[in-house]
C-alpha cells in the first residue's frame, strides 16, 4: 500500500507513516516526514489498532471535505440543461450562461456536465423511418447480413452522386510539429461525376463504375457489369435503396428475362441509408481519399478513386454487421414512442 501508484494519496501516506511507526520512529518525526501533525499520526495508529489494514486511508464519519453545493443543486443544473433554453434565445446552454443562472463558476458547471455525461454543444442527426413495411424490409436485409444465402453473392449497392473534383486556390501547407496540415477554405470546382459501387459483403471487394448521370439506363448498365463478373452458377442478391431509378421499367424488364432469374433485389426501408453497408465504404473513401484531396479535373478525380479502390481490393476487409433485427426494432420502438410523446406535448 505504501508503494502503490493507484491507491488514494491519503492511503499511501498513512501506510508510510504506519511502517515508520512499526520501525519505532517517534510520532513527531513521522508527522514531519508525512507532512502532518503528531495528533493525526496518533489517530492513524489508533484506527489501525481497531480496524487493521482495512482502516488505512478510511475517512471517518463526519470528517472529510464538506459539500460545496447546496442539496439538489446538481439535479437542478442537469434538469435545466436538458429541459430548458437560455432566456437570450440561444439554442443551447454554455458553461458561462448556466453559471450566471445559478451563481456558480463555469468550472463547476463543466464538472457537473462531465460527471453526468452532458454535452449541450454537440448534436447528432437521426431519422426514424415512416416506411409502412419497415419491419419487413429490416428483417430481410439484416437476415441477409447475418445469414447470407448459400451458392450466392451478396452485394450492397448504391450511388455516390455528384462527387466533386475540387482544387484549392493555394497550395496546402505540410504538417509540422505543433501544427496540423492546412489547406485553403475556398476551392475551385472542376466538374462532378457519379460513382456506382457494389460492395461484396462476403469478401469486402468493391466493384465500381462512373457515369455523368444516375438514371435507370445507367443503373442497368452497372447491373449488367455485375452480371458478367459473377459466375453463372451463383445467384445474385443486391441490397439497395428506394431510388426511383432502381425500380424503373427498364430494370424490371431486364430482370424479368429468364436469364436474369438469379437476380434478387432487396430494398432498404425509406430513410434508412444506415442499413446499407456500402455507405460505410463510401465514408472510408471520403475520409481517406476525397476530403483532403485536390483534383484539377474530373478525369483526375476518377483516376484517384479507381486507384484507391483497386488498392483496397488487393487486401479487402469486409464490414461485419452485428446488431440483430430484434435489437434494432426495440430501439426504433423507443424512438417512435419518444417522438410521439414530444409531438403530444408540443401539439405539432
């Protein structure tokens, strides 16, 4: 205990003092070495006689630091943070605004927020799907992820539309100790292109294609590209969203042909792009190649995407779905119940 680097400081100091006492050192000398008073050393010794090692470092009832805040203050700070807005019309509280409201210091407010895991300055986006077939589609898609069909290839497909070839107005400054890499806030637009991607859920490999538009004819051309790549003895299952181009007459006519009987389309619920794993691939592409990239032309942008995708396909890492349909449905039901409660309370 006297050598510990993780126990409370008072426990370590008392242990050191008791070991000195065991060696016959006088109370006055122990007090000087431990930075306390002889009476305090005597109390350490008496507590050790009564409680043994369990009493070392223990704070006696009625002693220790007294609460600085009045009872109920913390609960009220938490309530106001969550349920009320500042009187100046701000959308959320700052530490200084709330400190002024309660006549406390901003550091005290910050500590209460930290202890209660509150971050008023942050927001996250969400959308609960209103698709009447939400449960049916969810169970279908999650079932494919967690129990893929045999003798088949499962793809997650989507378009990343309007990929912009952006170039900065001045050269970027390199990273150096104490400063991150920098680039100008403004940019020049050099055109856009649509990226089609089919992510093989089993292997993690991605098949990509480019087009100036994302109409039904473009989607059909990409489907035909996939059809040529997959061996004829394997079925093709595709997870995709409800874009009208995915359900166009050209697509239906092509899928109705006997040769395309192996094709099966599985649509995600509306407002549920999070259910399509290819979105995770798009995020990785954006974070690692596009956001900080500079491109003087659409051709340069296309070449950069092709290079990045080809390199990733050499050592692909599939994304693994973990949440079951029951877990997701339970969370969605809670979200819908909360939304209904809020709408009822606000009458809109």
